[in-house]
């Protein structure tokens, strides 16, 4: 499958939609305009790729809604070279955006099928995360900690302590917290045991599950 002018045009419109919903970070918007989202979905669903909607991918999971991806990424305040941990690689769409922003990305996925598929797919498009890991994101990634920021892209019933502990001082954790509906939550590490907490609106994600599968 290719990335044609038609796709680019549709993508530009999608970026406008996301912007009109309140995303202001130009780097994030520019990043979205560069990533061929239709290639992250199964070919039969091409028509849906440039609507601002989540969509089913393999293993009963979803590719997140572009607005949600932009919202979470904006909260991360990514700087070039930042070491970022992502929980829930899924299709790799969010991973690709972090790569485009110049971050060193580590991403964990608990579904083996998705892990394998995305591990091959991302480099085929030229996106090179530092490392994709098949594992349980509740544990974070101790061997590579601390991180400038951590992003969770599945609905977390609780805030995993391990993730808070793997942030640098000044580091940011963006995590949707809740069962059926999640509140987007930002934690900023202010000191060894001090965290500032900010809450944003409600979002819906597939659940963050324990252990790998
Ligand atoms: N960022 C992805 C979102 C995929 S949906 C995208 O836009 O495509 C959330 C993903 O989190 C799913 O792929 C799911 O398998 C994964 N997941 C759920 N619980 C997890 C855990 N404990 N550790 C790692 N990945 C997890």
C-alpha cells in the first residue's frame, strides 16, 4: 500500500479537525500530518483511517483516536532526545508519532500477535523506536529507567507504582485512569516521593490488563 496525494489531503483535513478540537502544539500537529495512518490499519478499512475515531486492529485491540493520541502527546511535552516509555504499543501509531518528534522510544505490548506484527511494520516505514518489548507494562522497564516521560495507552484501573518510580525528577506520566471510563491524568515528579497530579477530561480506552498473552 502506498501513501498518495489523496491520503495526504485527507490527513491534512484530519489535522484541521484535531486542531479545531483544541490541540495547539504545532510539532504534534505537524507530526500527525506526516504519519500515514491508513497503513496502520487493515486494508479493508482504508476509508476510516482519516476520520477522528478509534478503530479495531488485531487481537481485539484498537488504534487510538487521533485526537486522543495528540492530546496525550501534547501533555508529554516531548523534547528531542527524550527517553520515553510507552505502555501499549498496539498498532504502533502513537509510537511512530513519538519517533517523529525525535524521542528515544521504548514501548511495551502484552499481546504477542500485535508485538510481532508491529515490530516488523514500524521499521518497514522507517520508524525506529529504541526497543519494542513483549511484556507486562504494569512493571514498566526497570533496566532502562529513569524516563523523561511515560505514556500509557490503555485504560488503567489504578496507577501502577512501578511507573511513578521510573520517572526522572521533573518527569511526566500521562495515564488514563478508570474502569469503564477513564480520566486522563498527568503526574509530574517533583521529588523522590512528591508528585503533582492534574486531571483532564474523560476518555475511553481498551483495558490495561496484567501479564502478557
Ligand atoms: N497506542 C496504541 C493503542 C492500542 S490499544 C495504538 O494507537 O495503536 C492499547 C494497547 O495496550 C493494546 O494493544 C493492548 O494489548 C495493550 N496493553 C494492555 N495492557 C497492557 C499491559 N499491561 N502491558 C502492555 N501493553 C498492554
